[in-house]
C-alpha cells in the first residue's frame, strides 16, 4: 500500500512539475516542493522494496519450518514399514530441496498475488478518475493478461512437462556415462561413447529449443500486451492533447501509472511459471502428509500372533530365510503400520541391519545428547564383547569405518544399555551374532543368558547353532500366507 | 583479470554467432524499452504544444514500433542465448568425459567417486549461467546505459553528466555492496543447508532406531535448530539483497530529480525545447530498470566461478604415471599364456604398494581363485590385468612377450573384467548387451542370455526390449552379474576376471549362482580368475593364490 502510494506520489509530482515548467512557464525555484515530494516518494519506495524482500523471505522460511515439521510427523506416523518401501534418498530430497523449490511459491507468487489483488484496482481507479478513456483501455487490456496466460498455459502444458524431462534427461545421461566409465573402458567403448555424447547433446539441444520456442511465447505475450497497451494509451493521450481535450499534467500522470498498473499482473504471470515447477516438484510432500492423515490403522500382518513365547527365558525364532522373520519384530513394535503389540518402553530391540549414526561409540550406545551412565556403559561394552573400540572413538558416516562385526557389537551394547537402564521386560534380538567370531559370539551368548537370569524375556532370531543350542524355547516360523 | 578468471571465462563463454547475435538483440531490446518511454513522454509533451498531427506522425509510429520491439527482441534474445549456451555445453560434455577417462577407476577412490562425478555433472550444468545470467544482462545494462547517457548528454550535457554519475554509483557501489553481502550470507547458507540435509537424512535412515530407543525428539529438535539458524541466515541475505534493490530505486529518484533540476532550468532559459523536459525526467526510470537487472549477475558469476574452477582443475590435471598406460602396436589375438612375476601395484598419490611380489600364471581353460581379506589388493590385480592400472614393479607378459608390446585395444579385447557392481545403463536390454558387440543380432543375444540363465525372466517381460536401469526394471545383484557375464562373453574375452560375483547376493543363493557363472565363464577354453574372500569355493579351481 505504501509502495503504491509512493508510486502515485512520484508520478504526480513528476507530471505536475513538467506541466508547470513547460506549459505554465513557472520558474523552477517556485516548484521546489515538487522535488521534496519526489524525494519523499523515492525514499518511501526504496524502503518498501527493502521491507518486502525481507518479509517475503521470512514468511517463506516460517512456512518451510512448519511444512518440514509436518512432513516428519507424517513420516513417523506412517512408520518404518512405510519408509522401508521407499527410497530414503528420494524422500530426503523432498524434505530438503523439494521444500526449497516451494520457496518461489510462498516467497514470491503468493505475496505478489495478494499485492496485485489489492493494488491493481487502486491504479485502475486512479487512472479511470484522471482520464476516462485510458481507464477503459486499461480495463479492456488487463484481463487479456490472465486470459492469455491461461490459454498459453493450456497449449504448452504437455510441452512444459517435456521440457522438464528433456533438461533432466541430458544431465542424467551424462551422469550415467561418467558413472559407467569403468564398464565402458572394459568394453572399449570410450571413443564411441564420446561421439554418442556429442550426438545426444545435439539431439537434446534441438528438442529443447523446440520446446523453449513455445515456452518463451508466454513471456512474449505478457510483455507484448503490456507494452502495446502503454503505446495505445500514449498515442491516444497524445491525440487528445492535440485537440485540447486533456491537460499535459494528467496525460503524463496516466502515462506513468499505466505500466505500474500492468506490472503486478505481469509479475504474477512470471512468478506463476517459476513457482509452478516448484509446486510440481514438491507435490510429493503434500501427498505424504495427506497419506498420513487419511491412512487408517492397518491390521498388523502378524505371523507371530499364533505363537507364544516363554517369559524370562531365551526364545529363539528360526525358519527358512526370506519368509520375513524380521517382520515379526516390526509388527511387535508397530513398525509395520499396525498397532504395537508391546509398549515401546518395555522393549529393547536390536534390528538386523546394524545402524550407526555419526557420533562417538558412547553416543551410539547411550543415545545422542543424553547424559551417559559411565559405569553402565563400561558394563554393556563388556557384555557385548566390545573390547576393540574405545567409547570416545567417532564412528558412523563421517567417522572411522568399523567392521561389520564391530558395528554389530556396538548395536548389541546399545540394546543391552537400554535394557538395563530402562529395566525393559523384553529383549528382541534380530540375528545378534551373525557377524561375530566364535569367541566373541559365545561371550555375547553368556551375556544374553545373564540377562535372562535377571528376568528379561529374550526373543532372538538366529540361524547360528551356538545360539540355538542354548535356547529354552523354539518358535518355528513356516511362512506367511 | 586474474588468470583463473580468464581460464574460467574461456571455459564457459560461447563464441559462436548465436551468442554474438543474442547479445546484440539483448541491447536492442533494452534500447527499445528505454525508447518506448522516452518517445511516449516526448509525444505527449509535444502534443500539448502543437496543433497538428503532422508533427507527431513519426513519434506515433516509433511508440508502436518500440512497443512491439521490446517484446519481440526479448523473445529472440532468449532463444539465441539459450541455443548458444546449449551448444557450448554440448562441446564441454564430451571434452570432460574424455579427460576424466584415464582417472577412472583407479585415479578416484571408490568412496568419493560417486560424489565427484555427481558434482562434475552439476558443475557442467552451472556453466550456462555465464552467458545467460552474467554476460548478457551485464552487456545489456552497460551498453544501454552508456548509449542513453550519450543521448542525454547530446541534448543537455549537465543532465547527461548527472545521469552518468548516478548510473556509475549504481554500478560501482550498489552492485558490489549487494554482491559482497550476498557472498557473506551464501557462505553461511551453503554449510547450513548441507547440515540440514545430513540431519534429515540421518533421521530418515535411522528412523526405526530413533523411534524404538526414544531418541526421535532429540534428533528432530536438532533439525529444527539448524532450520532456525538457516532462517536467520536467509533473512540476512534478504536484507542485503533488498538493500541493493532499494539503493537502485533511490538512485533512480536521484537521477529523476537531477533531470528535473537541470532540465527545468534549461527550459526556463530556453536552452532546450520544453518538450524534452519529460524525456530528462522519465528516461532514467527505464534506464535504471535495465541497469538493475544486472544486479544478480555478481552472485551468479561467483557461483559460476566455483563450478568452472572445479572443472578447470579437472581439465588441467596431469595423468599420473600409474595411469599412463604404455602400449605398442602389435595385435594380441590368440591367448596362449599370461604371466605376472614379482609384481607390485601402487595407486597414484600413495607411497605404499597395495600388492608386492605377486606372481600369477594362467593358461587357457584354467580357473584360478584369487583370495584374501578385503583391502589385500585383489581388485587392484584385476585392474592391472585389464591394463586399467600400471605395475610399479615386476613384469606382465602375454604369450611370453611384454604386455606393453601389444596395443591397448587388442589386450582389452581379450582380457575382460566382470565388475563387482556392473553398470546397467538406462535403456533396454538389447542396448545393454549390444555395446559389448555392436554387430550382434537378436538371436545371438538370446542364445547368450539363455546360457547365463536370464532369458526366461526377460522373455516373460518385453524380451530384448525390456527397459533396464533407473526407470525400468530393477535388476537384482545376481541378475546383474549374469548380465555382466553375458556381456563379457559377447565381447569375446578369452580371460575373464570375476570380481566377487556373489558379494551382493544372499548366502543361500550365492553358491548356486557361482557354480553357474563359473560353468559358463569357463566354457570354450576361456581362462577365469575368480576373486573371492570365501574359502569354500576352493574345490572349483585349478589353483588358489592368496593375497
């Protein structure tokens, strides 16, 4: 609002000054107030531009924070079973750059839309009041902008999609050729591939340019309508000035305001295209949030319900590989999408895949950003036969690479730590000793037995004879129907 | 201009006619925009003082012409510049590919290779920003601004000088200031963004762990904290960006006021015709609008510099002696024997050999197991055998003659590697086989697929037209090995090196797969080197060599 007031002030003082000096031959020194108004208008406009940029970015960041929170809420609600069927890297891309690509929509398009809706009628009104015929021209041509945008949008929608594809395809092709360089060298295809690369680049260029020729049309149409309308208004004002129907001051005033009346709508058009890509790219985010809201509680596909296990004993689950024994644990924990069978607080669970996050060994065992019980830490490291790593060592993606066996023992120590610190009733172990050597495996088995003696119900999935031999209760899983 | 900048410009600047034409049209476009406002202002002013349309005819045509020109030139400019940018990229890609070839696989470590390659691809895409977002807006702004200054100066020198001064302030103060601020905030934003991505990936990857252990909230809070830091940094960028924009807006006002002041006084003194006053005041608005479009050029240039420097670093990299493979002209056709004696292998940039004092003798039809713990250099021997890596000591002989006597092409046509993670290219099954032997016909392909036990599976889909790779059918670890073996047999290799073919396969299916692969690989008197760390396959081989 302040911005459009400033624009009107600048336009008014400019046209008033010119007509006074030029037509009325007033001395410049008696028109100093015009300079003041110009300066005030200019300052106000500069300030508005500054503030607009700042608030738009802030608002977009706030929206992103909220959306990211909702996205993670949704992913957690859908659970690990849902996530397991999807590519983690792809979802992470959605949660990071996907959200960023929404920024033009929130930071530019939406504010511009609101601003346009508020400001355009004001400009039209002012021009209408100053010069009826220019107002009519404006009213006739303004709706042409959204009309053309929609028409061109329809005509180019399929081409727009193709453009996105064409642009990414070429990069993907290049990426793939570089990734497969070893293979290409082995098969002596490097030189041939170099030529293919040139050819594919050329083909893509020809195809992309065809698409761009149509895509750029929408920008062309928007600019053409706006500048032709200004030309129309300028010529009609000129002709009516010639007849003396209009004063110069009003004529100039309208000439200056006319482009301003088109500008917001044109920018909506420009921003619309920029943000449409982002909205398309991030539609996956909203889909996930929707899915979590509408998703009903699924019936747990439990193959375990029929089996009972002995409390305060070592239960071993066995059965042929690949029939989903791990799913049993997932269902017990409610990770398969159903209701958990156990209270999560009562359970210490060790998944089959050893998961380490970036941090020290101690953090990986006791948890990130929580006070560590040093005595318990030393005890569980001993129980898990973790004798070849120090607690302060950094492991995980950014730390030292640890062997599969070390990772498994860290995970064991983590599970023991939780079992002891939280006095868990159940210990669920998925292939706990598959990567361990014999000596360490038997040490771990002893530790498990000591936990059983303390009254913990242990359920272990295992193929290893050494663990099966000491089992107090067997659960045979045959298959999922 | 620094040397680095020069080299980078040479890399990213198109030199074809499209680019030059695009720049000229861009300047014409800017001039049309300025002229549209200038002539409109003059037309209206003049109309107020004359009484016949005769005086206005030319101006009316001009206004309409410039209006059409402004939009049309923009359209043509964008097409021309994009055409030249795409042509430039089309030249760079094969160039970079050829340059990178000697370094892969042994010159880039396995861990960082994927990341480096992804970055190169991105960097190449970034190159188009130089012509599109740096050079063209800058050339347009500078050319339009200087021509306009000359024009105003010719009408009224004082107004011309004032316009020049305010434009110079814009170019030398406003653009550098906002460029500097945006550099500072970019430097804080990039690390925060990658931290955010790391944290969110960590949550997703370890979701079940964090949920089961009650650590999810801690992790979510840390993510939110990073986001808030990022928000602050973004707000700072917005402030600096807005500062540059508003400074430009202020300078526009300054130019208008000075135009009014000098123009007004000149009209008073009858030094210039009164109809020109509007031109002095209105022209700056159009000129500054164009000058302002050059503002993001500085930050676009900085991003371009980063990408271009990385590419140039790659292009100027010297191939280390370990990867500079010596070869002669003799053609190696009939495989009779292969012998490595007392061989050492050292990777570039490393002082420690991975393999030392290694011996191997291989005859047609033999199967040799190369075993040893991970990191013992088994794969390095495989690379050396295929001549993808030099020996640092010892001899490599084929048919009792030094391997360097033979042409690289002929050696690689007989000795081939079935990689641990063979590349399945996006495309159909036929294309994935044909690059091993372009002249093969469909029945030959089907026969080979049947022999490796793959045809049944594809026959049920789209046959040889089955799409593979990223968007098509996902191929499992075992299927990928079979496909890679089919390719190797098609290529006519006489020595086949199988690198841990069961590494990505369940233990249960591994044994069956290995037996089958070995049976096919060993047929037709082919010699096989099987790399494995499993002890249980020993009985399948003539000899075992431990590393």
